[in-house]
C-alpha cells in the first residue's frame, strides 16, 4: 500500500511539474523596438540580440511564433528571428505620400490581421498574405487606434478617440460594438492595452497608472503602485498569462527600459517588478511577448 501511495504521489508531482513546464514552454522571447531596429531578449534579461535593422511603431508575433508583424510606413511580415520582410499593403489606400500604420494585431488562427491607419484613423482587416483588404467599420468611421484581437477570436478591442478615447470592442461576426471602459472614467484615458490569454480580462495603461478590468467592464482595479508617476506603458501579457511586460524609465535614467510584472497583481501589492533590459544600451519601446515556436 505504501509503495502504491508513493507511486501515486510521484505521478501527481510529475503531473504538476509537467503542467508548469508546459506553461513555461509557451513563452518565447520578448521583442521590442528602439525606433531604428527590432531586438529580442529573454524574460530573464539574457539572450539580447538585434533581429533586424527596421524601424517599427508596433510589433505582433504570429500565433505559432514563427512570424512577426511590424508597422511603420506600411504593414510588414518577416520571420521572427529576422530575414526578408514582405510589405502586405501594396494596395493600401495612400493618403498623401506616407501610408503609415500605427498598430496591427494577428487573429488567433493566424489567417487575418487587423490594423489601424496612421493617416486616416480607420481600422482595416486583411488576410495574412496581404489580400482581401477591407474596412472593419464604415469607411467614414475615423479616430480609431490600437486594434487588438481577443485570444478567443470573438472580438477586436480598440480605442475610439472620438468617443473620449474609450476602450471599445466589436464582435467580429455581428459587428455589435460595446464599451469596455469609458475614456472619462475614474482611471483616466486609456492609451495602450492588451488582452489576457484567457480573454477574461484586459490590462491597460492610462497616464499615469496601470489598471486591470474584466472583459465585461467590471472589476476595475489598479495594478501599479500608489506613488506618483510610477507606471508602465505598452503593457503586454506573456503567452501563459502569468506575467506582464511594460516600459518605464529606470530610476535616475533617461532611457526607457522593459520591466517584468505579475500577470494578476502587476506592480501593486502582491506583484513583482524586475528590470529586463538593463544590458541594452538604448531605449526599449513597443514590447511584444512571442509564443514559443510550434512546428517546423
């Protein structure tokens, strides 16, 4: 009987270890931009290296961890470890001479991309091969930014600057829009946000605080310290949902660094804060936590 109990205990311990390992294995490298190049680093600060000499305003990894979207004067796709870039927007409606894209997000199945135009403030949808370009809303709907697909694929969240910069969501199938958080709410005006991998909550930054809110707009809570101006911009969840990355100035420094935080408490009481890019000689912006590569 003792041998049997010991064997069961060993199996349970192995199961717990295997689950923890599987969750950790979901997390790949963290990518970021310094406006002139794209870099990657591990969450413990190791493995820092340049991926590409490309200017980027935002980064988004494909669901299988193999490809990277980056935006600037267009929407580009390249291998996540570096390589040839492909401009997906050869037929993008140019306004003036500069067809900027300020944000892009891959659908969870990797088949489509949502992006926001820098010049016109519209949100577009396009297939991952660059075909089938269309408006998400009516072409006269302007002032929209930061589209992020929910991990369950049901909604695209975005910021509506013509509606007090409210955090909104639209059902991809029905087109029904809803407010997740009003821009004139107690937390202030949202600037950047990310979905938790469960699709159950969203972390967002509103100067100068970080917040967490449930998908239905309930349970708003602060996840940054109470000290003035201690907060982290461009928050993004780890693929396993246990951590957050954001950027902020280090104490006594003029450079923007990346910081690791707890995926539930953030940097507030019960959470953690740890610098990731202390070895980087420059400023880090627009972090993206890629999933571990799957397949060949």
